C-alpha cells in the first residue's frame, strides 16, 4: 500500500456514475504529486472533483491551495473520464497557483519547473511502485498500475483554462468549507453527507471500521 499524500487534507468526488473510479483517479493524482508537494511544503485542504458548465474549465485553485478542483469527466458523457495525463497536467497547473494567483510570467516559469520535476520523478521509477487504492472495484473503482506520462510541450493559457482567483472560485471554496456537517471516510477519504453512517464509496462505517 503506497502511503497517502499527507499534504492533502480531504479528497471528494461528485455523486455521479462510476464515482468509485473518480475517487481512485483523484487518489492516484494525489499520489503522483506527493513528492513535489512535500519538497516545496505545499498543502491543499480539499482536492475535489467538479463538472462546471463551462466546458473549457479544467481546474481551479482557491486561496492558494485551500481548495483545488479538477474536472475528471467528459463534458458530454459524465460516465466517461478524461485522459489521466491531461488531468495530471491540470493538477500541476493548479499547484502552481499555490504561489502565483495570476497567469504571469513567474507562474508559467513555475509551472514549467513542476513539469520538469514530475518528468524526473517518472524517470526515477517513482510511479512504478505498487498502488493499491482502498476503494471497492464496483463501478470501475480500480485503476491499473501506470506511469502517467505528460507531453513534451506544456499546455498554454489558450489551451488550459482555470478559474483560480475568480469570484466563482472563492464562492465555491466557501461552499466547500461551510459544508461542516459532512465527514471524511477514514479509509478512502470520500466526503460523505452527515446523515450517512457508512461511506458511499468503500462501505466503511463512520468510525473507520468496515461495515
């Protein structure tokens, strides 16, 4: 079992088809960027899935890492998922917003550094370690062990759209944090409604035991 990313507080997915797979995808993304976050001392309180109406919107970072949202699903077919490499690129993009709120030259320089650092990790064999997500396979919850390769050419502002630093991002962050009645599963980290006594993803009870 690969150690989880302790630099990320909670991971949450939408209640949509194949949500177990969505959860594992976010867990895998979190695992892949863990060395980068740990080396730089970055924290993210909430890593969440979202499906915004703007089909160009791929990700968002609110309050320099308080909340990061990633679009995992195809805009037309919510039961279909985007390519993991594209989602990983978006995660690196949003992590760069932990330091720079706007798409300045310093932001793009940092983004390039993160991409280079990730490629070095891949070459070192980091992603070849076994990863066994604690999620049920029902609904496509398992992902094969894989190295997520990113392209040699970085995404630009024209091709990668995020809403970091916008009023929409701040409002969504407040909504996430104000949902204080929810609880995070101690096994798979899914955020569950207050009136649920077992986890919707892995079936663990609220205290962390398996139901």
